[in-house]
């Protein structure tokens, strides 16, 4: 029997931090330091190497390593004797994480979290890896101690050589080139995705499978332009996107009871997920399903978008802050009296659970068939290495509701499709109530990250716009949530000098991702109802991003600011050059620059409600930066097209030419709004940007629209169909 003392647990320095991940380690016997000068100076003074441990609060294997190693008195004693130990939350300091992950991947061929790296006191890495069990960690510490004290020159020389090699590699990138046309790179990327496409399960490649959303952005953009150019949709691009999104929505990676999506699937069928839920996944998938709905008109995709927003605003939203938290953990206590957390405990079910909760055996059988529930559990043991899911079921749709009706009507001859729909709908409601009433919720990481809130804000803006223009009632709700979020970011995420903070409640400065995604949100929000303040904020933040992160020599944006690079805590400055779980900051920035250029060139800044100083800035400033950014990444795009699908999408939009639609006039907001709705119609058109001119009081006239393309604006038109015709053709007539 375990006895529990009432005396408080001892704490270390991490108790004074705000990061949920660091706070999870505040009671470790390890003498942890946060990243900063105190730790660096201690390492120099005591002549010790640094052990850097990087992770995040909803990381499954970070929890395992903490329990096994960092909570062990024996392991901690060795760590404290040998090293100065530093703990970093990768979501708070993503630029630090990227620097040392680059080293780990370069030297081991793989990466992941927890990340474990040994550094010299001047922060140069000399050995690294990911998860180490306690015996391996102790042995490694002892070897490091021996080499540090008896053959230090070898370690230091190795660290210097590795640092020099990485710096040289980063500094000797191919000279900036010019992409004459992006279309060959588009075809190269498409051919690669075609070869990797899983025609049985959807997705690209084998297990584990991630819903890498920049790929959907690429496929949707390709399909859209083929439709515009040829009058027909590129069936393969749209088919790959739609088939994969359908498989993901039906899979176990989708929380069919509690809504939203888990992080990724450990198998090729999207069945058994890694159960953590991340805000950035929700926001990107919401947009992916919305685009698929816009391109196909199939309502199921919109239903999935709204399912994601339902989860995000219920379980990741702070009504007090009016902003979104970062994530929910993968593991939780199986019962309120359990002492050990298990992965998936909050989300999985036994067949007996279903039989007990359902009143009708017919409904239970329908539900079990539809969600592939088996008496002994439906999880393959090879996907359950810790035997936590034995006898359990991860809900995964076996097919459509129509498929379930066909399969079950033989057992229940009077069964109708409506009966199946009701059994599935009411069954999910019953399980949700049971789960909320009896189960222990997983840990929620209540960091509020600027970049991820920007991503969710953009999704909310787009959803509100599409729903409003298609006459759907929920539009106003989502627009209000987006507006509230924009005000939170403006009022509570700012720092001195117009800078953004990375995380609410901390003094950590924002990285380039934070600026790029918040700007993207503001530009999307401006185009819903044309509130000038959102456009003004976007322009102001873009200027600050340029000031802090722009590479004057080669173009493109560094991850760390110029200011941050001078404090000695960053041994190199990197550029984010891959679209992976999130689009790279440079891809998002290219989108932003293209959009801002289209807006600024369209009409007088005064008519857009912008401040006078905007008029004095060079009109081609965004275009020139877009040119240099694309040139900086041209070699990467040409050699590895699938590394930057989001950037290729933005480049294709830019090359095809953006049409700017200028609305003006309107005797009332209602009249103007109806005209705008008629022109836009809830469509996703990535190469069309909308603005609205503000006229002086007393000079209102009937609402009109005109189309600008290639630096030329056409005549004002007062008929919706005329404006749509000009948008479609891309041609304008000068007045």
C-alpha cells in the first residue's frame, strides 16, 4: 500500500515559471533551470556541460521520461552532479527548439520529443538524442562526465566543428534565383503526391500518418486553378484531397463523440490515434474541410468544419480571455480513483459500455456496427505497445450511414435510414454525456500562443464569411468569436515598441510565426465586413515583422528577431523552410505579402480608412519583398517541391495574378452587404481579394463593384452578374 504524506512537495526553480510544461517538472528532484543567463553563467562558473531537455506539456513520451528519469532521486543525483540542467518548452521558445533539433536530426538522422541535448557552456551542442530510459540516461551522463573531465578537447572540438558545419551549411545556401514560372514545380509536387498517394486509405505514405494540412492547401489551389483555366476541375487533385479528408473524418483520429481531431494516426488506416489534441491542427483542418466544401458543394465537409469549431470553442476556449488554449493531453486517469494515467483513457470504449449505456439492443447493435466496435476491442496489439487499449475500442466509422443501413437491414427488416441516423446521433450524445459525467478529463495546456490563435482566427473569419454569404444562421456567432479574438490579440498580446508576445502572461517575445499568422488572421477578418481597423493592424504588424525578422542580405524571414539574436542565447538564426505540421512562416508571409500588395495597389489608402503615413510608403514594398522571399527559396522549391506545398500555392496565386474587387457606395449597410454576398457567394477563390471604399457622409450612392487586375481597374458595375463575369474572365475595361 502506498502512503501519502501531507507535507508539501519540494520544488525547484521551475515553480516560478508560467509554462505548463515547465510547471509539470517543478517537483522533480532534478535541479532544473529555465533557459536564460542564470543557467548559462552557472555552467561557466562551475565548468560543467549543459543538459538541455526540450518538450511540451501534452507530449506523451515527455511524460514517460519524466516519470522514469526526472522523478527518480538516483537519476536526478547523477544529473545534478554532472550537468547544469535546463528545461525548455518548445512551444514557448520554438526558435531554440529548431536550432537544437537541426543538430539532433543532422547527427542522428531522426528527431522528436522529448529532445535531449548536451551543450558546452557557450551553448554549442556536442551530443543529442530524444527519449532515454533511466539506465541509458545515467550511463550517458557518466560517459559525458568522464569525457568532459578527461578528454574535453575532443568534445569542445567536436562542438565547434558541428557548429561551424551547420552555420556554414545555413550560410552557403544556393544563390537567390528566379523562378520563371512556378507551374513546373506545381506539376513536380503533384506527381510526387500522386506516387505517394494511398488509394485504399487516403493520405500520402505509410504509418504513422499525419494530417499534413499544407498538402491540402496545395491540392485545393491546384484544383481551383485547373477549374479556372480549363473549365473543369482537376479531378485527381480534388479526388486525393476529398478522399483523404473523408477517410480522416471517418477514422479514429476524429473524435466522433467529443468532436475535433487527435494529433495523428499510428497506423495507415487513420484508426488508432496519438490522442493529444492541438489547436493548430483544429484550425488548419477546419479550413481544409471548408475549402473542400466550397469546391465541391458536398455538405459533409462543412459539417466536419463545424464539428471542429464546436470542439475548439467548447474545450479549448477561454470565455474570460476570449482566446484559445494550446492543447489537450493524450493521457488521463482511467477512473477517478486511478493513480496512473493511460493514453486514450478519456476517449475509448468497451463493447460492454455500449450495451450498458444504450436502452435499446437494436440501437446498440447499429452503433457498434457503424463504429467498428468489437467485443474484445478493435485495436491491433502492435499499435498498443503499453497494453493500455486491450479490450478497448477506438470509434471508427465502417462506412457511410447508408452502408450501415444496408448492412443492418438484414438483421432488422423494418429498419429505415432515419432509424440508423437517429441511433448514431443519439448514441454519440449518450456517450458524450457518460464521458463528461464519469471520466477524468485530460490535462489541458492553457498556454495562449499568438501564432495558433492567429491560425484559429483565420479559420473563424473564413467560416463566418462563407456561412453568411450562403445564408446560414451560425455566421454571426463565428464572426463575433473572431472579433473578440482580434481584440484580445490587440489589447493583451502586445509588448513595447509594437511587438507581439509569444504567450499570454509571459514576457517571451513573439517569433516570426506569431506575426505571420496574426497578420493572416487580420487580413481574412478585414475581408469579411471590411472593418478598416483590422487592415491597419495587419499593415502595422507587417512593418514590425519586416523590421525584426527580414534578411536584408538574402531575403526571407528569420525565425528569431534581430533583437533576440544579440543576447547570446541563440547560437544561429534559422529560416523556417518547410511546411510540415504547420505552414512555414515564410509560406504564410508570402501569402500575406501578395494579399497586402493587391489591397494597397487597388485604391487610395485614404479611401480604405488607412492612416496618412501609409500613403507615403513605396507602393511596391510588398511586391519587392515577395520577389526576394521567393527567390531566396527558389532552389529549395526546385529541388524539393513537396517541402513547401503552401509556398508553391502562394507562388501560383501570385503568378496567375490576383484580382482585387473594390466595392463602394451603398445607401445602407444592408444594401452593400447584399451586393457583396451576391458577388462572393460563399466561394473560396484564392486569387481574389476584396476591399471596400469608405465614402464621405452625404455622398452615398448605389453600391457598385469594379475589378482590378494587372494594375488596371475597370469600370464600376452595379449588377452582381456583371462583376462576377469580370472576376471569372480576369479582364477589365478601362473607364
